[in-house]
């Protein structure tokens, strides 16, 4: 009997070359993938820095605007007080005119000409917020 040995599979140089070529292509693809990821991370980092800087400028602007708004409110308080005093004086004067219209014909003519009438419900002050339904 003859010894029967299976022939050892021979690795041909073309098969080894193909494997090395495939590994090189795979390594190249992986390198391109990593480069793309690094580039994307760099772009995301620049974008986040830009957003942070923009947000910081907006916050600074908002704080400055709030300070200016508070100053304007303080400046306008005197005007509001003066307007309320003038309104009170006109209201008192017109109430006196309405009382005088009961006895004086000239006052009655002025009341009828300008249709002056007493308002029963008081007007809300300028600093009060009107009720919303």
C-alpha cells in the first residue's frame, strides 16, 4: 500500500498578493474614514466655538439692554407722575364744570357742546396691567 498523502495546499504568490492588496485597500479606507471623522470633529469644534461666542455677545447685549431699560423707566417716572397730576387736575376741573352746569346756562352750553359726561367707573392707572379674559 502506498502511503497516500494529501498534497499540501500551496500558497501561490498571487493569492498572497491579493490578500495584501485587500488589507492595504481596507487600511486605506479606514484611514480615509478616520481622516473624515477628525475633519468633522474639527468643523464641529469651530462651529461650537462660534455658537459660544455668539451666545456670549447676545448675553452681553441683553444685559446692557436690560440696564438701559431700567434707566429709561427711571427717567420716565417723572413724566408719568406729571401726567397723572395733570389728569387729576382736568378731572377735578371737569367735575366742577358738570356741577356748575346744573345752575349756570353757559356751563351747560359748554357741557352740551363738547358732550362732557361723568364716567362712573374709574380708569385703570397707567402702571396697572389691564385684566385679560
